[in-house]
C-alpha cells in the first residue's frame, strides 16, 4: 500500500520540511540581522511564492533579467544566516513561517513586506502535487483524498492554512506601522500589469508602464516554467518543475463533491473571521 504519511520535523507543534539543520535555523532565525533595504515576501506554500519572487526581483532591480539563483537561495527557513548574509543587497527574502518565528528586526526596521494569498482550494490541489513530486523530501506516496485529509488535520508541511491566514491578519492589525502590501494570487494572474505597477509603487520604484508591461510578459507562467527548474532528482517526474499549471479553478479536477462540501463547511466554521475574499473560478 502506498505510504500517505508525510515526513517532517516538528517545531512548536507544526511540521516543517527536513531541510539541513532545520532545527538550528528555526531556533536562530528570530535573531537574524535584517538590512534596511531588504524586501520580504510572505505566503503560505503554493500561493505563488516562486512567481512573485521573480516579479519582485525585477521590480526591485528595475530590469527584466531572471535571477540566476532560485528563490530557495533566499528562503529563510532553508538557509543558514551565513549563507543569507553572502547575498548582495537588495535581497528579496521569502518565507512560509508565522511572524513569531521570523527575524524580529522585520518589525523594528519596518521592512517592506509583500503578503500573497491564494484561494485555499487551489492551494490544496497544488500542495498535493508538491508533496507527491518532492517524494524524497516528503515521503508522501498517497492519493489526493489522503492528502486532503492530512490538510484538514494540519498534518502537512508548514501546518494549518487557517491558522496561518488568521494569524497574519491579526499580526497586520497589531503592527499597523509595518508596511505590508497584500496581493491576491488571482488578481496577479488576471491583471499582472496592474498588480506589478502596484508592487512597484509600494516598493518605491519609479518604473514606467513600459517596464511594468515587460516584467508582466517576462514573468508569464509559461515563460517562467520554461526558465526555472529544480534538479530532476528532487522531482518524482523527470523534467517536472515546481511550476505546474498556475490557473484558477484547477481544484475542480481534484475535489470530489463530498470533499468540496466538507471543505466549504469547514471554511465557514474556521475562517468566519477572515476578511480576505477569494476567487475560485477563472
């Protein structure tokens, strides 16, 4: 029988990937020095982090050049502080962690932060594929229905989606001086030009509309999928990447009617105080 269990390291009750030195990284991360010109990208997994990281780097650097590194090289929970310190400024750091585990200087230095949110049904579908493809990391060999149950039980890498979203909603309200720009994945997918212009304005980059349009074109899903890969040994399917479809509404190819009803009922219960409104249809 296929193994539906998911490997991970528990820290403060949440399961995290078995990255090298993950415990030491999480323990030391709150004390990590932050630079004044750092930009931070926050998102629950499979909400568009890779995509927005490339866009943000182009905006910050005011060009349309793909980064030589993958966003993983700037991933706070996967890299030691010495490694992160070697990167030249300006750095676009990224994380899936809750605020309490992040560097404290993010708040004291009021680091400009982009927060990306995606409708949770597409997150679940994409995260299933992620757990399945990265089998060497996750150990997951199960079906979507098995993963769906793990998701509802928060027995997945990086923990409960509801806690993450509601936690950051509370953090943003309590730290009103922290400059945060909230992006909806679906809005960026539908209107990339407008959303990129908003990112540029938030980050204080006076780039013109022509460059915004060029960035939108260069960071189209198809072009990024063809430009960024992980080593094949990390992926179950040869040639696969962490970019899969990037569309709105793909969850319909995974959810049964019963699973959809179960999730809708759970959402009404657990996310009744969540202010964000999500788009589930193309």
